């Protein structure tokens, strides 16, 4: 359970970093593009995390089965 909270905290840190990075880029491009780029990065981040999570669980359960 502790490991779960650690990974959650790390993911929050990644999201915060992405948010600030995009915010820094935005100050000269404007709000609409900021929302667009943040949404795109968020989607990519969540998608990659989901794939990683599924792969981790597949390997974990296969180790337990065999």
C-alpha cells in the first residue's frame, strides 16, 4: 500500500512539472493554446502511465501464476 502512495505522489509531481512547464511556455502564446497543449500532454501522460500500469500488472500476475 505504501508503494502505491509513493507512485501516486510521483505521478502528481510529474503532472505538476508538466503543468508548470506548459504554463511557462504559455505566457507568450496565450490561454487557448495553453489549454490545448496541457490537455495533449495530460492525455499522453495518462495514456503512457496506463500502458505501463497494465504491463506491470501482466508481468506481476504472470510471475505469480508460474
